[in-house]
């Protein structure tokens, strides 16, 4: 069985989608940990462990969210423009697209 060759842009787009899924899971985990911290009664040891887990999930969620946006913009900048948008840019005299 042969695998079709995929461009680097296709691979990056798929990885970006996977990162979005991970960010969503981290966001849900953060919410779950926050809700668990509100449970009473709880031993101080369990509370501390949940607090650590919540902070780790929140930090990872924030980092992943920022990376998701940054990578998404980078992928958009790498994507080839279609011919129609290129022609419109040329006709309107948009800088960098004149003939």
C-alpha cells in the first residue's frame, strides 16, 4: 500500500487541527479541575494536588491556545493564493501584486 505524498502545508494544517483538539481537551480538563476544587469536604493534601493539576492544565491551555493562533496565522501566510484573488489584487493595484 502506498501513501500519497502530502505537501508540508497539508501536514502543517493537519498538525494545527490536532493542536486545536489538544487545546480543547486541556480547556475541558482545566474546567474539571476548577469544579473539583469547589467540592467540600476535602483533605488539604487532596486540595493541594487538585490545585496543582488545575494550574498545570490552565498553563498548558494558555500556551496551547497561543500557539494554535500563532501557527494558524503562519499557515495562512504560507498558503498559496488562488488565481482569482491574485487577479483582483493585480487589477486593484494592491502593492506587491502589480505586473
